C-alpha cells in the first residue's frame, strides 16, 4: 500500500519550510496543500485542533504537528538515505538543543524586526544578531551544523535564510557583515537541489512582508 | 546498566519541576547520580560553564559532558539507558508524546505561571485559560491509567508539573484551578502517579514545597508593586 503524505502549509512559513525540506531530502512524495491562515480550512482545524497552526503533516490520515517533531518523525519513519540525526546519543542531544534554541531564541526577534518600529525594532535586531552569532559559533568551520552531512539543525535553520533580505532591509543591517560563516553555510545548503526547490525566493518574501503587515493591521 | 564507572551529575534545584523530572527519569532507570543543588540567584561557575547559552538548570553532566533543556535531557537519558523505556517505540506514538510534552511546557506552564504571578481580573483570566488547556489533557486520560497508557511514560513525567506544581499552588493561591468536578480524570491520574514508588520518591516534600511557593508568590507580588 502506497503511503499517503499530505502537508498543510503556508508558503512563507520558516516552520513549514523545515518539513518541506525534510520530505524532499528523503525523496518522499507528498501532496502540498496551501492554507489560508486568515480563513482556516476544516481539515486544518480537524488535524490540529489544539493549536490550529501549520505545518501539519498527515501520514496515512494521522496528523503530526510541530515542525521539529515532524522532522524527527520523518527521519524515524523513513530511515533510508542520510539520517537527519546522528546515532550517538550525546550528538543527538546537541542537535535537539540547537533546534530548540532556534525555536525559542531566533524566531521571536524576527517578528520585532519586520513587525515593530523604533526601539522595539532595534531591540529585536540586536537580539537577533546576538542569537545568530551564537549559532555561528556553534557552526564553527564545519560544513553543516552536524559536521559533514546535512541534518536536523541545518533543516531547522535554513528556512530563515529567505527571510534574511527583508529582515536586513527592515532592521537596516547586514547579516553577512555580522555572520559571514553563517551566510556561507546557507549558500552551501541552497546548493542542494532538494533544499532549493523547497524554499521560496528571497524577493518573494521581501515583497510579501508589506502585504502581510497590511493584512494583520500593522503599518 | 553500565559496569564501567560512569559519572552522572545533575545541576538542579529542589523545587523546580524541570529538575525533578530529570530525577524521575534517572531513578526510573536506576542510574546512580550526584545531585548538585544550584542557587539560581547566584549562579555557580560550573552552571555558567555547562550551560553558557541559557544559564539555567537543569543540566545533566554525563562523564563531564553537559546536556541542557529538560526535554532534551529526558530523551538523552532514554537513548543512553535502555531499560524501562520512557518514550514509546513507534515513531507516530513518539511524535504524539513529544507533542503533548511541549504542550505542557509551552502552553500549560506559561499560562499557569500567570495564576501565581497575577492578581484580580488577570488571575481569573489565567485560571480560565489554564482550565481550557487542561480540558485537552483531561480528554487524553479517558480510559487510560497514565498519559503514557498502561504505565508511566514521557508525558506523565513531564506533566508532573501539573500534578505536583500547578495543583499545589491551589493551596497557596486559594483558587481551585483544577476542581475534581471539572477534572475527574486528572484527579484519578494524580492518584495513580502517587502509587508509583519512583514518583513518591522524587517529588518535593509537600509542606516544604508549599512554604516555598508561598514565599515565591510574596516576592512576585513585591516585584509587581
């Protein structure tokens, strides 16, 4: 019996991008269903009744919610190819720690950078740069966060890259100037065909943000 | 269990639900460990060195190597010591367990903190919001002895935060946040937890704990003035 894999997603979401990349990297065929977050569909509400958020991965009718949980689920369910997580428990823990860090510390400031003004925006920018520097320090001179192979932390972070352009414009700063190794890492990831096909162009995101602001009522 | 000498040290805090859940996991697996009580108002060099990113407890040091973030630590413990597994084997069941664990930490905990930290109308709102979240947990317990099913699992260990922290604040706050009429399954589950030796051994002693919560509430009130 063929697997039925559906992804409820929203194209600009850095979280949805993680799941897209994970599925593509494992060469899994899936039905991508774009969601309107301003008018949530019955299937979204049924499959994620607790949070009503995307992405939602539906595998043979059963929903998995939360992007990093989905990435791990994909890795465990389709173990062929390069595993996203190392087999060594300590290295696995380090990978999960940094995935959690990105969720807790990197995402929040981005909302202030594109969504706020003045002092709030400046504070967001400062915080974001600090967090990126911590990530860059963790990356060091490695090819990918896990070493030689593309994995969990790379997947957790790469979706932010297409947002960098609009964040730099809004916050009036250069990420490459602050974190050159991180930019080099991102470019390496984008050379992977399956990663590149999963992510929107930077300029699409840059054009989208002012429209998003209007929609949610901020100028 | 390993025969060679293993050094397992936990930098923790006696009243923290995040620290205690790690102790539950280690005790469940019979892993001997050294507990090092940390003063979070005056952080030790070892803590700052072991968790430079967050500077928080708990931190597990295994043969000197640090692991931080309690959910990450729990999974590390399960990966390293294979007896008495905490997470289920099936990938889908694991994904569900991880989902509920995050729900407790990111939704229930955050909202419940407001019950203790706020007063008046804001507190009432926090109580309502907490109850709405707990109704979801209540549903999960129908027909089950534990959130993990027939026996104690990952979500139960994480949700001790509800059973022995949130529910204990009721005494101090003077509000029945989790009344038995509204949450019979949760109350039944708490009784089941208390029948488990490891739980009884690892939760903070009630009287001391209540005193601690009272003192914290007072200091929070003072801070908000």
